């Protein structure tokens, strides 16, 4: 027997399905949505009415079908009603953005990170969120959610940062601290999400991709820290403890240079920003980055590898050498390598990606709901019409 909670979950699943379909193909009508989603027209009409009223979807008056009965109305994401806010806690600064539902960047700012005390950082993040909210409200948009990217592995089930060596953090309950800091400034009842900065950056490429997103993508961040965000089958892959993609500490050379983590020969010790300082010839660093790309390719078989972070934006010779190295490995194996391209949002990739966390969670209720497994199973069965 279906419970009220099951029915609510089924409704959330259906709403997110419709939103994802419209996001993928703007201009769909209610009838086309019903066909694509496998739902009845009356169900789709009721859900679309809600989504339009709530500012998720908007209608475009159609001229098609004039004189041939009731015209169909194309639907698209409402880009002027809801805003998502992202904050990237980088090693030396905080970057904040306001983004529309389709990924249009509406506003951005950055301030220096003067202290790394977790409580202080969370209060600064909260202040930036209030500033971002006021910017959104100037355009009559309201805050739909907040995402924060952090330079360390994040345990998604608890919202704790396991360690962030470049901030000196270890096992910090950052989600709780953020919620408290936001509540003190009057921001309550707004979803708040935290994630590793590279994972967030990967989502900036998939959640806001025009048309069909790459379902298998690796985003490599090269900055003071080196990391990767991995999207597999349209889902973020973070591993058992949030540590998947910590490629900065994959060892490239036995007895190589000492790394900040205590190991020798880590990738970060070859092409982390500190290792690049004062180095005129980046060919070894570029070959090492290319080696990491080759290993990511054979490990995850992505359709595209995106390069981001300050080092990839600043050092063209580093990127070129890395690309040549990857191509050389591909020629040796006689296999075409994945596409490699630069980050769509440049230095703001992690901040925009943090904002996209709000959508990533909202549009995947089964993945992120805190309900128990049995309720999910019942809801799935109900969705399938059993
Ligand atoms: Zn290391």
C-alpha cells in the first residue's frame, strides 16, 4: 500500500523527470512531454501547471496549429524567476556567483581569504550568499539554493570535509557550520549543499550543458591542488569516502620529489602550482599531466576530459605538452583518445559548479533523498506502475 511519503516521492521523481526533459530539449509541448516521459497527459498537465507557477518552467506562446484546434505551447526553463548561488572556497580567495537555471552567469564577485578558521570561513561564505541573494532580488529572482565547493574530499552523507590540507582542515562539519552561519543572517529553509571543488567543477559542465550533456566526463583541476571530478553515467562518482579523483596524490614516479602529503613522486609534486613556480621549461610538468590524462582515460573511458584551474588557464605550453603526450599514448595503442577541452566557465568553474549542485540534487530525488531504502523501492515500483 502506498503511503503519503511514497506518493510525494513519486511526484518529485515525475517533476524532476519533466524538468530534465525540458532542459535537454527546450520547446517541448505538454503532449510531447507526456509521450517522452511515459506519463498521462493529465498528470503532465497538472505537474507542468505547478512547475510554471513555481517559476521552474515558462511557456512561449506558439503560433503553430492556428486554425487547427488548440495550439501546443512550447515549454522551456524559466531563466528569470529562480537563481542558484555558488561559492568556491579556493585556497587564497572566495568566489561567489549567481546563476540562472540554464547556467547563465548573472553575477560574480571574489574576496581574499584572510583567515582559514572554519567558523570564520563559513561566516564569510554566508555574507557572500546574502550579497548574492540581494543581487538576484534586484532582478526579481529568488534564491532556490546554495552550493559551496571546498578544496578537499567531502563526505556527502554527513556534509563533513575529511581533510583540506591547503586550509589546514581535518574532519570539519562544514555543512552544519554553514547552516548556522546562514541562519544567523536570516537565510533559512533554503537547500544548502557542499562538495569537493573538482567534483563541483565537473557538474558545471554537465548540469548546464546545452542539449545532450556528456554522461561520462572527467574534469581535471590544476591549481595549488590537483584533483579530478568524475561524472559516470550522468552521476557524480565520489567513491566510498568522497575521495575518488584525488589524482594530485597518484604517484607518477618511485622516489620522485617530496609532496605536501608526505609521499614521494605525486602528480602534485610535478605540476601543482607550487611546483611550477619559477620553472621556465614546463615540458616535464606537461608530460606528467599528459600521463595523468592517459591514466584517467584508461580508468574511466570518458568521452571528454575538461582541463581547468589557474595553471591550465595560464600555462598554454603545459596544456599543449599534455595534449601531445596523450596523443602519443593513443597512437602507440592505436586507439582514439577522448576529446580534451578547456573549462566552459574558466576560473569560475568550481563556483558555477557549486551552484549547479542545487540542481544536481533537486533533479535526482532517488539518489539524494534521505528516506529509507524500503520507501524508495516502493516508490520506484509505484513509478513503474506496479
Ligand atoms: Zn601527494
